[in-house]
C-alpha cells in the first residue's frame, strides 16, 4: 500500500481547518492509500519572526494561568477550551506524523512518503505564511510525486518578494488543484500552467451521512429546539456590521432565536445565545449545530460548505469591497447558487431568502463531488 503525506494547517482554533484535514485523509484512505497528516505546527517561530501577530504571550504568569486552567479542565471544574476539544478530536480521528514544532525540525527530519499532497485550507496564502515554502513541499526530495488538492491562496496576488519561490516550487507539482477561481489565475500567472483544476473543498467530498455519524458523538447541547445558527469569521475583513444587519433581517422574518458560535458586537436584536460562553464546543458539537439548525447565516467558507453538506437553508456573507478572497463565491458559482451569496454592499430586500431548491443543490453537489474525487483518484494512481 503506497504512503501519502498530507501537509495542511489543522492545529488551529478553527473548526474548518480540522475538518478539511480529516476529510481529505478519509477520502485518500478510502481510495486505497495509507496517509498521514504531517503535524507541522503553525504558527511557529518562523512565522512570528516574519510578522505573524497571533503569538501567545509566554510570560511566567500566563504559563501559570494556562497550567491552572488545564488542571481545572481535567477535574471538570470548568468547561473545556475550544482548542482542547479540537486536539481531542485530532487524537481520536486523524492519523498524524510525529509533531514538528518548528521549520528547522521539519526540514532536518523530513518524513518520507511515496506521494506528497498539499491539502486544503489557506496554506498558500502569502499574507499568513510569510514565504514558508514547507506548504509547497520544499523539503520533498527532487523527483517526488507532489500533488495539490484544493489548496487555497485566499488572495488575488503574490508579493514580489515571494514570486520566484512560488514559481519554482509550484513548477515541481505533477498536478495542481485549488478551491477558488483566483487560485487558478495565480498558478497560471506564476507558472504558465493551464492545467490547474478548480475542485471542491475536502469537506464536500464526504456525504451528509458521513458527517451525521460524527455529529451523533456530540454531547447534549442546551439550546432551543429551533434556531438560526450564526457562524462568523473575520480573516480578511470585518463583517460584524453587515452580519448584525443580516441576522436581524432574518430573525425578524422567521421569528427564531439565534444560536451563535461568534460574538456580534453591539447586538441589539432579539434572542441571541453565544453558545461557547456556556458550553464546550468541539468538532462533534459543531457538526450537530449545523445538522439541527433551521437556517444558517455565515461569513465562513466552511460554514458555507457545511450548510451545503447538510442541505440547510442559508445565506453566506462575503466582502463587497474586494474580491481578493473569492472562496465562497467560487464555491457557490460552481453550484449555481449565487442567490445565497450576500455581499457587504448588498441591500437587504424582502425577496432575499435562505431557501433554495434543495434537490437541485444535492444533484449539482453530487456531480461536482464525483468530478473532484475522480481528479484526486487520477492523480494518486497515475
């Protein structure tokens, strides 16, 4: 059985990052391969030194508080942190290599595989990776079989200082697929390759029943039986004001409480429950929230993906002032579901609706799923 290494970002406090790694490994294994996710820590000192702004404080007091909280969590005296829950899921459900804590460790002790796959998520985003070519397999031996599945730039241009590196390492790939239209253009601009494929994110390769099996492992959630689910992320722009407007618009129309995985600043609408303030939410609970929601409002790419996976009524919010991050619109365009896209400059009029033709969406999704799996299968067995 041939071995496959998958490099991606997945040990972050982000549900989608973990789920896309899980899904890609599951699909690759289903195709008859033995895969491991390369457990390369992100961010690490390489990224901090080059401008990453999410470094945790490491003072003695912060370390002490962290250790005390760990003890309280284990004793069940306080709810578990999100990252604790995500790490537990990774330990149970994902097959990883040993941990590589920094750039030098990965490059001096590189794991060896028959096939190397760059996984999904924003692993090629120069604004967050700061030229870390690990995610383009700079450590793989010359002549290696290197493929990309649904990798994301999440931008529409590469800074001049990184262009030469991107061009060189992308040129080593046997086949490349990405998850947004801007990514197709960038690869062509950098390498003049015209064979880059636009494919589905790995989370859309597994079917609804696959995700429901995980959702069944959720702890019981203390929430209303019917609710609007809000999942807002703010990576490339601040969606708070438009999200608040969109939530109020939807709540007034359908008269349901809002259960939110995100804080909404200056909320002044109806019933609003910030679930993570009161309950521990891990991967199983995240999936359960999506599976049981009546309506979903999200600015997250993976929030959009799981709305589609579960066939839920939804509206997806995207920046209207810039199209540099076109992940959500690329996905919805591919499924002919542009009606579910709301931009920050969209006027909210009465006929805007989270509802759509579910049967058509299911059929179109299955068609695109088959094409994407066929691309992945063809790459791996070539």
